[in-house]
């Protein structure tokens, strides 16, 4: 089988901002309308409930038009609600988009420390590790995610791609390492037979695994 050298990485490895609740979005619209009324600005200052959800909702509503205010609100939320995992995740997303990867990593790590079952925070942390070349750390986080949600093929696929990146960085990867990747990709195909690029990469890894096994057999002889 002809060996192919290019693996197609998951198109879904991306940092995603947690969607604001419908109630939060409606609250933002109401406060914006109230602010336009004479004397409304003062009422807004009095009425805005100082809750983590409210600050997250307002920050999300202002994200595109006033990113500076949005960032300040998330900073305030993180200070006032240091134990809210979703606040830290949102701040991490904002920092990531602004190019402050050190802050993004710190906030994602804080989020998953506060809530070890928070899939969005774990997914964002794994994505950041991947983008910065920390493939082993990304794979460990993705293994945790698979434990939380075994039916999600994305976690299995992305873990396979991170392990493949580790193996391919070596001059000669081991058959055992590639065998693990093959096994994970086979799981992906079982979970979702049409998962993007899974079949292609499985074929690539099976071919590479066969070559390495053959080389190992010849070296023993």
C-alpha cells in the first residue's frame, strides 16, 4: 500500500464561546432599550443584577461592538465570581481570540479545575494545547473528555490526531504507537461511519502500521 504523508486534522478543533442563554440575551436587549430613554442610564446602573450570568450575557452582547467593555466585564466577573467555571472559560475564549494565549491557558485551566466535568472548558484547553504543539497534553485532556462522553467521536478522533502528531515527530515511530492511533480511528468509524477524514486517515495509519510491523519482523530475523 502506498504510504501517504499528510493527515487531515479535525475541522472541528476550534475554541467556541459558550452560547448565552435566551433569558440573558433578552435582558441585554431590555437594558439597551432602557438606556435610550431619558434618565434610563441611571436606572440601568441600578437594575443590572450583579450575577455571573448577567455579566456574561452583557459581555457577549457587547463583544463585537465594544470588545474593550466586553473584556472589562469578563475581568470583573472573574474577580467577583472566582469559582464560576463558565466565567473563566468565557474570559479564556476572549483572551485566545485577542492573541493572549498565556491568559487563555490560565483561564481554561482554572475553569476545568473548578469543574472537572465541564466539557466546553476541557475542549477549549485541548484545542489550545494542540495549537501550541503540546500534543501529549492535548491527548490527555481529550482522553478525559472521552471518559465523560464516550459517544462523542470528535474527542476520539482528535486524540488520535494528537497521538499521530507525537509519533510522526519521531524519525521512526513505533508500530505500537501507530497501532494505538489505528485503534482510536477504528472507534471513530464505529461511532460515526461518515466522520470527516476518519476513513482516509485510518487507511493511512493502517498502511504505516503494516510497514512498521514488517520492518520489526525483518529486524528480528
